[in-house]
């Protein structure tokens, strides 16, 4: 059980505090309710670019890392299609340093042509290294627009086109900051050896006078139901072929989410799961197989992927993956098999509650989903799923009309 207290400042900033006296450390997490899905289709990659810009210093604090490191802290951040999340840890006795640093860059981020140019170059280089210069790196750059036709999940966090970052100007950046980086669009969570009342006072002191900003009202296009199979074949200089099969699934807050997550675990969570046990170890048809879901706030994707051995052609490999997926819809799931994946979920949940940073992140995220208290209901939600629920979800999910297939083919191989 993760106990916490919650308070909202008059400017809309939500503040959550979890007290943990077993550690001398404190974790501070600020979640901004902005991700790649909130971008203009003609100016994508901005949420990720902004993650970089936030470390370029604020008007009053030019060297964010310098001051944090001198307080014994470290930090990082990440961007997804749904959120941008900044986090740091430091000795609890130095907690106010974190509030000073975070409040100043929320209020007065330092904008300049020089800093923008520096971070644009960093993002462009990241694009090259992560997406273009490694095997299979650009798979999701193709899979997303194959699966999505309307919703902004059709582009990755790096952006739809790297030219959007190349051409970003200071006015665009300032407009993005004003729209999303303000108290009413943020959740501040502190976990560790702290006093909740003291944290609330610090929040009021350092964030209370920042203008609330306007709430972010989303009006994103809904993705229409897919009516037919979609396919794409690409040839690349890779060690072996790879197949991606993406199925549209429910949103993170939908009642079917937990059954869908368990379905992915039954298929591929660990070497003893169905796909690796049968296709990799027993039949030796694939060198690697996996099944996972994107877990997006809006309806996401359930993905099955595999790298077949050279003696298995691409068509045959796809048929094998289909056959294994459809067994989930057509055959009963054993009691022991289901209990095993539920136990793994419980272990993962328990482990996450042993780390103050993980607790801070999870509290922020569940508050964004609707209520931080949901953090304590996750295990029960998984354990309440029965085999018939998973079977129904599989039957809905694994339909030919619902799949987008990307064949990633090694160069100089026979065509499909």
C-alpha cells in the first residue's frame, strides 16, 4: 500500500506527497500533461525537443545540473506520445534545492537562438543514431503511420519528419512552452524521507505565484475502426528478417486493459511463455519473439514481433505467429498458466513500491489517469481477470481486419 497526501494549489498545480522514512533520499517528479499526440501535424517532435531544452537553464539559474549535483542529486527525463516527465533524486535534507530549480524553469525558461540550435542538433543526431544507424531502428517510423491514419499516434516522439525539428524557430518554441508548461498542466510528486506539510509549504513558496496558464483542452481526432488488413514490406541492411504485427487495442483506462496486458504476458513474458517456449526453444523456428502493448492513454497497439531463422520464409513465419495468437481466442487458458503471469505482475508491482522514484512516477501517472489512489488497485485489477475475459479480448483483437503487418526484410532476399 502506497500511502500519500494530495493538495492542489490555487494555480492548479497538483502536489502529491508519499512519506518513506526507510531512505535518506527524496525523489521529485514533475509530469507535464503533454506528449507527441499534442503536437501540430506540421510541427512534430516538439515535445521531445522541449525535454532537451528544459535542461538548457532558466533565466535565473543558468546551470541546472551544476546546482543539483552540488546538492548531491541527479536527474533525467523522458517523453512519450502521452506525457513529458522530469525526475530527480537527492538527499532529503536538500529538498528545497529541487523546488528552486524546477520552479524557476517552469516560470522562466531561458530561450535563445543559440540554445535552440544546440538542442536541435542534439535531437537530429539522436534521430540518426537511434532510428537510422542501427538495425531495425526505423521500424516504428513505418509501423505507426501504417496502423494509424488519423490519430497523432501515427508519429513517434522523435517526430513525423526530422525537417520539423530542423525548421523549428524560437517563436514556435515559445508558443509551445506557454501552452503546456504551466502549473495547471503539471503534477508534482515528492516521495521519500519528507514531511508532507513541509512539502506543501515548499510547493506554495516556490510554485504558488506562477501564473496558472490555461488548461489544455484536447480535441484529438479519433482513429476510425480499421476495416481491412494493411501491409508493408521494406528491405534493409539487417542481419535477419523481422515481422511486426500491430493490432488496435483499448485505451489505458478501458476495463479490458488488464486482460490485454495479461494476454501479452501469457504469450511472451519470459522464456517459459508460449511464444518463446514453443517457437524459439522447442521448434527453433525463430531466434526471437515477443508480444507487448504500447499502453497508451488513448487506444493503443498490441504488437507481436518475431525474427525467423533463415530456413523459415516470411510468409510461413507470419502464418506461424497467427496460429499461435489465435489459440488464445480458441482454446482454454490453464489455471496454472494464468496464475503464473498474475504472480509476475504482483512481484513487479511489489518491487516498484520499494523504490521512491518509481513510486513518485507512478503516483503522478495514476493521478493523470484520474486518481493517484489507483496505484493501490492495480494488482487487484489484474487478479480479477479470468480466463474467459482474456479469451474474449483475444477474439476481438486478433482479427485480420484489425492488423497492420510490417515485413522487415534482409537485403538480397527473395521478394514476398
